């Protein structure tokens, strides 16, 4: 999906040099390292901490796309010509597509003593359809041109927490084709197949085609 927003400088094609710095609109350096491990160390990402950005970005969109755009555009509007952001979460069919964009704060929103995984398992009690998927939407802005890349990882919810690797909902998500949770399968499966991997591989293909004649 493509759209255009205001350019910082219509003549600024000098930004399009091989491997120009890309501001990754996240404070999570682990996420950045995960992405570099996947697409290559030559990508010159800078986190928000590295550009001394400390203001909270309010993600009040109603979709993964909107929230990814809010994050990227906030940093772009602050004067950074190349910005990438990512918004992700888990979507559960039997819960009317929840938690979705509220995945990170699902338990907080319900004022429960349970954590996100415990709450989701409780909400799934008695449901026969346990299908779920992870979504990742990556938003790239290059000098006013906005491009989105999506990934989707299909699976189902486990009936109990299992495994210790990864983060978030990994201990209760069983990807299609497996019978163990992502947290139990280990990171190599995730690195090969996940929603984030799919989205960032599309980003890499796009980036390389855009910059190929400059290398
Ligand atoms: P954010 O986009 O980093 O804010 O992540 C949103 C939330 O979705 C995270 O806090 C996790 O709860 C969940 N989530 C996103 N991706 C994953 C994943 O790969 N594994 C487990 N949970 C995830």
C-alpha cells in the first residue's frame, strides 16, 4: 500500500544514498537487533534513544496500519527523512479479533491481576475455535513517500503457557504446522516464519530494488 505525505525537500534525492541511516521508531533495541539479524547488519538503523527522542508517542489509531503510520510520521515530522516503524499484535478469531492493536496492554485494560497470557487463556475457556494469528505492519517513510509491508503468522492458542524463549504471547501461540508453542519451539523457527520476518523481508526486497542502482 502506498501514499504520499509532505516532502521535507523535493530536491533531496541525495538522501537516497546506499545504506543511509534509517530511524527505527522504537525504543526497543532488541527488536532492532532482531531485524538486523534477519535482513543484514549493513542496514544502518538508529533507535529513538540514539537520536535522543524521549517523548511518548500516543498510538491512538484504530488499526495496525494507523498506529505504525503515527509512529513513523511523528519521527518523520521531527525532521528525519527516512523512518521505519512496526506495529504488531495477536488477533483471536473467537474473541472478535481481539486483542489486536491492544495486545501490549490487554490485561491492563481489563484491570485484572492476570497477565496478558493468563487473561487470554481465561477468555478462551469454553471456546472450540482457538485459531489466532500474529500481525506485523511495517511502515517506511522516505522523503514523503509512505509504504507499508505486512506479515501474518497463522496458528492457534494453546490451552496452557509453555516455553521460555521469545516474549509476549509466544508461550501460548502454536504456529500452524507445529504442536508446540513458539516459546517452546525456539527462536530459529520464529526467525524463519514469523509475521515480523515476513514483513521485514518484504521491506528488504523493496529497499534493495529502490537502491540497487546506487550500490
Ligand atoms: P509492539 O508492536 O512492540 O508494541 O508489540 C505489540 C504487542 O503484541 C507486544 O507487546 C506483544 O504482546 C504482542 N506481540 C507482537 N509480536 C509478538 C511476537 O512475535 N510474539 C509474541 N507477542 C508478540
